[in-house]
């Protein structure tokens, strides 16, 4: 009995250490490959705890092997947009100003009821309140409400409500998002000129650059403070 107790304590401390170094994401925030690794680790940990005939080392080695695999996949994902999309997918707009995108929800294999339930969880009970809804890669739906339905609404304040636009990511972690350039109607030369105006020469120095259809942009270098600015006339309507 004492052997089982000691084995359980050892495995518990090792698994606790592994999850600490893997990060602090909750289950609902994990990417698919992270969730799979978590489930396998949890299953592996129970074997040397309950099976006295299984050497503890035979339980510890697979645990650390999966931990190393996690860091390798994470590193590759950060440096390769294609690989990241392969193992985690990419965000998909399921609601736009025209309404629900049926092709998008069909591709994601979710129902209208799933979308409506996610909107209710976000605090919106009518699609007419929503400007955009995006299915994130972790399965959560992010909602951008129409201006008049935003918290501390303009309607309540009796002020004019301007239409909301979803920001388009042009640069992420030093990499140009090629698909989004065409969506924004911009060229690499335009992006480079924006970066140079901000005092940077290399795209790899940029952590994030976004812009919306109203010309409102956000620039964040890897080293330094982020800033919002207006780039009116740069993006096409």
C-alpha cells in the first residue's frame, strides 16, 4: 500500500510540473494538439499509479517525451503559419453583416443551434445585435456586436452610432499574412512603407499590425509600446 502511495505522489508531482511548464491555459482555451496531449498525459499518469508491476520509469519517460513533443509542435507553430493552420486550423467568420454564413458553419460541422447558443453565452440573444461572430481555433466563438448594442451603448447615451469593422491582421509575429493582404486590398510595399513610417526597417521586428475598413490601425513592435493610428485612404472599401 505504501508503495502505491509513494508512486502516486511521485507521478502527481511530475504531472503537476509538466502542466506548469506547458502553460496556464484552461481546457477550453487549448488548441486541438494541446488538448490531445493533455488527455494522453492524464491517461499515461494513471498506469504507473495503479499498476505496481509497471516500473515508475516506464510512466515517467512517456510523460517527458510528450512534453518535449509539445514544445516542438509549439515552436514549429510559431514559426510556420502553414503548420499552425494544419494542426490547429484558423479562425472562421460564421456571422457577418449579411447574417449567418451557412457555408462556414457547414464546413465547421456545427449547427445553427450551436451558433445561437454561443451567442447567448456571450450575452447576445439575437443575431440582429451581432456585427461579426468568429469561430476561434479553440472552438470558442468571439462576438463583435453592432455599435448600438455594445456595452454602454451609444443608444443609451443618445449619441450617433458609428458602424463597427473587424480589424484585419496584416502582420503577426514578424510574418505577413498573405491572404489578408488581398482581403484588405493592400500590397507588401504598402505594408513596408507603414512599418518604415513607424521607424522600423524589418518586418520581423513587428509583433502585430492590424487595420480595419475605416482606416483605424494598430501597430505593436516586438520591443516597445503598441500604438493606434489612422491610416485613412490606405485600405480599400
